[in-house]
C-alpha cells in the first residue's frame, strides 16, 4: 500500500561527500569523524526536466515529447552549520588571496520525512539529495533576532527511501 499520510520535515543533515579539496586529516580536524557539516531547516527542492517537443512538418501538435536535461536545485532558509562550511566553499581562497586552483566542495543532504505517528509506527521516508554544491550563502545578523542563514544550491540527483505503510 502506498503511503498517503502527511509528512513533516523533522530532521535534515548535511555531510561531506567525496571531498577532494582537503586531505582527510584536515577534514577530520574541522568536522570530526562523522564529517557532518550541520543541520538544515526549511529546505526547498525543485526537480525540473527539460522537455523538448518534436513537431512533424504541417503538424500543430507535437508528435513526440523527448526528455532532456534534469536540473535539481533549491534553497535552505536556515542552517545550523559548522564553521568549516565557509572554508569548504572558498577552498584555498579562504586563507590565500591568490590560489593555484579551485575544487568545488560537494555534500549530501539527508532529509527525514516524519508522519508524526506514535513511536515505533512505520511510514517515515528519507529523501537524499546527492552532490549538493552551494552556489550562494547569505548571513543575516540582526540586533534583536537570531542569526539567519540563507543558502542556494544545485545538486546532481535525488533519491527517496519510502517505507510502505502496513495495510
């Protein structure tokens, strides 16, 4: 039976994925053994497929719709991030004005979708966004409010582990 319950976003974590910008020892000293960058809240995810119509000569309607490129992108409105994220986003430019090269850091974002049913109830799902690259990062420091972060990202692919609801 398919899961038809309403989900709440209860937990989202961000971990380093196949990081090559830093050696393993430096990465472990920044993030610890779990290589966790932080927690994410208010995540939006958009998956768009470029659909191209094929028209035959003299035809008003497309004869065929062909799938093109897939674009995965979104935002994170608030993130409790480890300070190493800025270092990872800037690479060698975080410590040097001029650097030899720039390797784009990637992360995996794991989002737990909870159906808020009693403990032990099945039906939760996990959405994993692979190859997340942050394209922008903004920080809002208000005098009378919390420090807020707003990030935009692009990603390689998305997968979901959907638990079946018992009948």
